[in-house]
C-alpha cells in the first residue's frame, strides 16, 4: 500500500499514515516498523509504502519505507 505521513510524534516514536485507498482509516506506525528509514528523518506530508497488518489494537502499518 502507499500513503502519506499525516502526523509524527517524535517524543513517543510513532505516527500515523493516511493510506491512498479511499475510505481506509489512518494507520498507526511505530519506529520499530520502519525499514531503511531513520525515524527522526520522517516529515509530515512524506510519501511512503507500507504493509497493513492486524495487531491487538487494530490495523497498523509495518515495513514502512519512503517513496523516492
């Protein structure tokens, strides 16, 4: 899937991604779910590619990487 970084909470090491798919809710992501990306370099509005996986608290983004 692809989407856009909507919010980044640097002090808590997580954020939210708005998927490009219409009607999909924003997905939570954690620093540990990044691949080849330094968390501190992420910016709101940045385009990313990711997998959506189920977690105990609902869907979240995993294997997040920046689209060049």
